[in-house]
């Protein structure tokens, strides 16, 4: 067994991703160690790089779309064995005793741990996580293709299935990046009339391949106007963190329609309260816990949903994140150690 491992860490705010040798972490009681096979790069990893997130301390190894195998099991862990396929997403553990946990709302735990923020994540050869953060994975999917389902996937799948939208309803997906390209696939396969909203004529063919029934190119027509021409949306799922683009969809909702936000822009959302008086709502959704990830993966296997990925080596983490932020990755960057 090696005593050291390769990892990519951030050691100062706005510093580079540094490739370092770190001591191999040991799983304490209630923890499992994972040999990482793949880790997706998420927009929110930029918060780690910036050193700006509540409770974040540096140095930190980012990464919360982890797929691999259980390598070592700590004391008092009953549901995991060495060799099990395992994943970890954004939800990195919970306390079991706060009021949210007592209601089963683990993602709202008052002491929720976030993988790659509260503790070191998956930009490494190994990582150690609390047992309850582990996601059981099927053998069927490659690690590089299952990893993005554990943040981008669960966030869109779980928000859609809890949105209140029903089969046949019109669901518009704003943005077609890492989250959006999965949201389109999920929405179409859940039986929604699916509209993709983005910029540029070049995306029309692509969104149809993903399953969208309609495409709105906001370079040609404002989103709300185009949505109303199509009869209005029961639900808009906002997946691209751009407050102006998100707000521009609200007048495209039907009365009683809902704008559901799963990717947060820094800028506040500017909304006319008048438009809400027809019964429209604006809401957000947190991703989900391990069982939600397992159900996301199961639905993906059942219906053929797959992320489109570009694979990078661990040491290329900086390049992968920069390329994603500049929107040049189609659609999810995944690191392999
Ligand atoms: Zn994420
Ligand atoms: Zn709790």
C-alpha cells in the first residue's frame, strides 16, 4: 500500500490548483476510504479556488463528483466492504440528530458536510468520506460517465421529479451546459414536453439529439416571447448561473407556472413582483442525498441518460476548470488520477 498519494489542492485564495503529494488519509470510525477512479469538475469548484465559501478553510482538495471503489473501511461501518463500487456527490454527510435530519431532510442538515469543501474531495487518488455520503453504484457504467451524475445529474433529476410538473407538461431548460444537457435528457424521458433555451443557432441540432422537442435561440428572440408563442411553460428549470438570463424567462411561464433555480448566480435576480400575481412562483432546489443519487443513476441506466464528457488527467485540473468556465467544455470535464 502506498503511504503517499497525488492530489490537487488549493492552498490560498485565488491560488492555482497545485499538484501535490499528500499523506494517504486513514478512515476513522464511521468513514470509508475511496480509491478514486474519476472526479467531475463542477462550476462550484471555483468557490474552492477562490477560497470563498462559508466554513471553507485552505488548503483543500476540491471535487464532489467522485466515482471509485471502497478501498478501506473504518470501524463501525456496516454497509460498505472493500471493493464495493462507490460514488460521492455534493452532499458529504449529515448529523442524523438535528431537526432537519429527524425529518429525513438530510440535504438540509444544520451540520451538513459538503464534499470537497468541509473535507478533502475527489481531485486525488484517494479520499475519505463519512459512510452515509457513499452512493452505491452499479457495475454497468464507467466511472468517468457516472461521476457527473452525482452532482450535475442528481441536481437536475431530483429537482425535476420534485418540481410538481406532470407528464405532458411543458418544461423549459434554461442553459445547456453541464447541468442543462442532462436536464434536457431527464425532462424528455420523464414525459415532459421539453424546450431548451440557449444562445446560438449551432445548438439547435444538439438539443434535439438530447431529446428536446423545441429550441429557443435567445440571440434571435427573447426567451419569454418565444415561450409564450409555444403556449407558455409550466416549469422553467434554470441551470445556467446568469441572473439576467434566468429573470428573462419569468414572463414565459404560464399563470401558476414555476421558475426553479438549481444554479445560483452571484448577482441578485431582478423580478417584477406584478408578474408573480398570476400565481407564478420562484423557488430553488438543493441537490439531494446518497439515495437520490442512486435513484438518479438507476433512472439514467433505465432510460439511457448519459453525460457528454471530456476527460482530463488530474494534473490538468486547472485547465479543465478554466475551459469549463469559458464554456469550451462540451459538457462535463472529468478528471482521472
Ligand atoms: Zn457540483
Ligand atoms: Zn442534521
